[in-house]
C-alpha cells in the first residue's frame, strides 16, 4: 500500500507540481515585462504631453503610441502568435518620426 502511494507521488504528483510551479513563474515574468512596457509607454506619453512640440506633432506621436500598444495587445491575444513583424513595424514607425526631426 505504501509503495503504491510512493509510486503515485513520484510518477504523477511530483511532475505536476513542478510544472505548475514553473508555469506560474513564467506568468509572473510575463506580467513583469508587460508592466515595464506599460510604464515605459506612459513615460514617453507624458514626455510628449509636456514637450514644446506643436499640437499636430503631439497628436501624431500619441497615435503612434496607441498603434504600438494595440498591435502588441492584438499579437498577444491571437490564437497562433507566430509572426512578430507587425509589432516590429508598428514600433519602427516611431523611429521614422524621430529621424525626420
């Protein structure tokens, strides 16, 4: 009887426990990265709002920030996120604006 529980613990319960623990670690790491991303975007947003740029340029940059966020969230929500190029293209549009200045 004792050997049956030992086998059950070693073959089934132990790997499930380790897998669950690792899944929660990955989830927490992903939440940490997303919160850093959000904080960075908010910092850029408030820098834009408080800058001496013209209102049209501020609106253009705000639209770009919303586009980057929407593209990333759409990528993360997709069932089969394979191609990352739309996120790279959306984030690269900001560098085009910076180069034009």
